[in-house]
C-alpha cells in the first residue's frame, strides 16, 4: 500500500496509514476488522465513530420531530405547503419510522 509510512524504520512495530478522501469516507461509514492470514481476529477499527455518528443522527432526528410537533401545534387554519416542504416532511416521517422499527421497546 502506498499510503503506509513506518514510524520506526528499523522495526515494524508502528506505522502510519494516511487515508485518501475515498478511504476516509469508507472509514466513517464502516467498521473494519483485521484478521491474520489464517483468519484469526486481531483488531477492530471504526466502531467508535459509527456509534458517534448514530448518536448524532438520532439526536438530529429527535430535534426535527420536536420542531415538527411544535409547528403543527401552532397551525390554526388550513395551510398549503410547497412541494419541497412536503418532500422534507415525507423524509422526516420515513426516517422516524425507520428509527422506531430499529429500536423496539
């Protein structure tokens, strides 16, 4: 691999791997496991960032639902929404349904 730099040239004990943009995007969205040539599990990378991303997405979804609830409570008459707003509401409701289905009580 071209993106690996050994920190200590005399030994193979440490090295630095610099990710390109594609590899970094993959790292943010995936978990990587390292196995020996015979298949023995050695190490996992990326579970922490996956958990952090999921928590941030859950918080964002909760905030959007609270905002939508607040807006709906303030509506006192018939309202026409533009197509972009309807699409956004559909997306929000779809994400909320996925969240509820993946987190049963």
